[in-house]
């Protein structure tokens, strides 16, 4: 009997969907090595490998068999995906074009040698970002530069604005995946894209207000308000939006600041300067990387607290998702202070979910963990924090938690049948 690899629910699925990997046709108790590899859109290779042993019937099911070592160990059915690491050091996996899938090569090799050479079976697994029937609509109305993702059907759907961090450009992969869970999601660029500002110098909240009104007034979006999802710098922009703008019902941030960071923010004659920092507080690790955890000032100790976001003005419900090993800034401190301010002003008590051994880059499930990469504003390789397995598990749970929060506060929506990918 020839050795074969099988995938359930099938050879194609969405990136955030788990897949069950099994091998048939092996000899009883046969030792094998499984490898996974993909190339990103720049051609950079990511790879993982783990050692296994077949059962008495010559079958290997990763949902039942523990890995005996390699990139991970123990019972980890999706370990070959979340443990992927770049061949080029400090390279982060990013999906730019959501209209094409990542192709993952899954291979079975004979034996447990450091570099087994006899290939027994191979399949190519497609992991996509645009679900069946999801509409991708470029938005160039007024000053907006964005992409709207709509689930199949006429709706109306709960609406979310999705904002990323300091990298600039338009990132669509999180929004496209959320649309496959029944949300209408507007992926919003705010600099470094088309005719938007080229650099992070100053922003105007009126631009983000325009995005809120666009989504709120869309005929396929369920009102009366919309949700906000922001990571890093996108998180503090979401907090500013919730504090100043109308029609914000639910706000989720991933490792955000409670102060305006990186660029001045203007709104109706008011200006919030960026929070100050001190380069003398930047540290170097033993490995020669930059640690910026102490760079920023405490916004409560800054003269006049001018950079502090007035979150006590917000009427939104809040969920703060925090990596307890975030080395970009002190996310746990910001979340707890935000909760204190909201409760002191008798606003809704926010939800805070903290993940141990979890760093800054909290991505959708199964994205490889980025521990170190180049920071555009710092101009150096910086550490982001986290441990690979714990951070990977946090990404899976956080993805479920933020969807449940939006369902609760924006209204339920019907999840798509992903098995038809």
C-alpha cells in the first residue's frame, strides 16, 4: 500500500481554519518526519518539521499522535503551521494579496535522522483568505482609502473598521477572514498608501470619522453603530475614535496604548501631541537586539497629560486584548488604567484578556509568531516579546474572543460554511 497524506476537511480552507493531517500506508510503528513549508509573496521561505511514529496499523493522525520533537513536541494537531519559521532571520509573514492563497507543501519523510532524505508522500495545501461568496470592494470615496469585505447574502451585517499599526499601507487579511465569519469589515489605510500621507507625522480624526459614517450608512451594514478593531498604533487610534466620535458601539484593541503615539492627532481645533520618549531608556539585549519597552514616557506623568486619550468620554463597550510579554510598550498598564478611568466615570466596565508569554504581534490563528523584526520608526531590529507556543495558543483564543465580543455588542451573524472552500 502506497503512503498517502490526507487533509480534512479538504485540500483547501481558510487560513484561520484548522485542518486535520493524517498519513496512511506506513509500516507499523514506522518512524517518520513531517515537514511543512510555504513561500510568502516575496519568495521568502518558511518551514517547520516534527518527528512522529505511526501506530500499530501503520496510520498517523496528528490529532491523536504526539510529536516526538522538532519544531514542537507533544499533541499539537496544527503545530506544523503555527511553528513555521522564516529561513531569513527576523522576517515576518504578511499577506498582501488576499485574493490568492498561501500554498503549503506538506511532506512525509522516512526516519528520524537530522535530515531524512527519502520522500514518502507529499500534498500541496491551499490556505486562503477570501471565503466563498465574500465580496472584496475597493473604497475610494471622498478621502477614504480602504477595502470593504462583505459576507455573501444581502445582510445586514454587523460592521467593523479594522486598523493596523505603524507599518503603513493597507492590510486586508484580518478583515477578509472576519468577513467569512459574517461581519462587514472595512480595512482602513491611514498613511503610506496611494495619495495618503507618506509618513507618520500627523493625522486628522475627521478622516476616521468619514470611515465611520461610510460604514454606518452602508445599506448592508446593521446599525445603529459600528465596531472598531485596532492593533498597536491602530489601537490607540480606535480609542481616540471611540472617545470623540458618535456611533461607536464596540471597540477591541490588541496591545494598544492609552496615549496618542507616534504622530500628532488633530480634531476640530484640538491637537493631541504624540507621547514623548527617551532614547536613553532603550536597552540592548544580549543577542544585540533593541528593547524599547521603557522608551515611552508615562502619559499620566507627562506635563498636562496632553497625549492621554480621554477614554472616559467614550460610550463604547471595550475589550482589551493584552500580551503580558509585550515589549513594544506596556500594554497591560494601559489596559488597566483605561479600565480605571472608565469605571471612575461610571462607564461600562471593559473586558480585559491577558495572555502570559505573549508578545506584541497578536495575529489571526496559525500565523507564525514574530519575535524579532525591523521597526520602521525605530530603524532597528527590535524584540516584540512572547514565546512561540504560548503566543500561538493566544492567537487562536484571542480570535475567538474578539468575534464573540463583536457578536455580543453588534448583533449575531451567521457563520459561513468554510468546508465549501
